[in-house]
């Protein structure tokens, strides 16, 4: 349980940290939203839900970066027939092609490009409904937390963690990559797992309070 919960959140936040450090304009937009929401509504779970650009930013990172190639890996405990008649013999491992789905232009326009407000625009088009396409909303083309009845039950807690950590970072620190680089440090691949760079340095400076 700890391995499943801790390393996934840590990896996901590290991707977010590199994106923020490499893109000051995105950091400024997120910080502005966070400060406005807190000033108007305070700082609690409901306020975090109102941070729509932050939600979109994290969701796009989960889509674009992800944890690897596959999602929802399952083991057939008995012979199992799919709806199209395909038979999965007992002992067969099956998985959804997470990265292929998330980087398919048929599912996401210009899927190979990181667009921080991709899902923010989608929510606006849906009339601003809070859960129209939030980072915890699973679909057949957004599989960061799986889908269906076996979708990750901890995704709501994970989303809250990522929002709180990122909001705290932006409220209290200025960050940048070494040499003012705007290039995301290269990732590593371990079989089917995509791991953020473990050697890159990020510079932190506590923000000066007025």
C-alpha cells in the first residue's frame, strides 16, 4: 500500500516541479489563481477544488508524463471472455496502453505537446461544472487512475496531496532550474516505467512577504 501510494505521488510531483521551474510564466499564472481563491474563499478542500487552472495543470502532467507505458494491469484468475469474444486464458496478464492512449492525436489535439490549460478550457466549454473533466474524472481515454469499477480508490486523496504540495510550493517559493534552463531534465525508463530525472538540481528561494 505504501509503495503504491508514496512513489506514484512523489514521481508525479517531481514532474510538476520540473515543469514549474522551467516555465516561470506558468508558475505566475498558477500562483495568481491560488492567491485569488485563498483571498476570496480561504484555504480548505473546497478552495482547492476551485483552483481550476491548478487542476488542469496537474491533470495535463499526468496525461503527458504519466508513470509509464501501461495502466490497469490485471491477471485473469480464470478463463475470461471479452465482449468481442476474445478469450483470456487463466493466468493471462492484460493492461491498457496508457501512454499510447494519452499521446494519441485522435484522443487529444496535438497530444505530443504539453498544454497546461488543456482541461481548463474543456471545463469552461462544459459550463464550468466542477467535475466536468477534473483530474480525478476517469474516462476511456484518460487512464491515469484507471477506469471503471476498478479505478484507483485513492485518486481523490492523491489529487488533494498534489494540489496542496504544489500550492504550498508556489505560495512560498520561487524555483528555477540550474542555469535558468527552460529544458525539462531528461527522464529515465525502467522497463515499462517512466521515471523523472533523479539527478537534476532545482534552485529554491523563499518568497519575500510584503
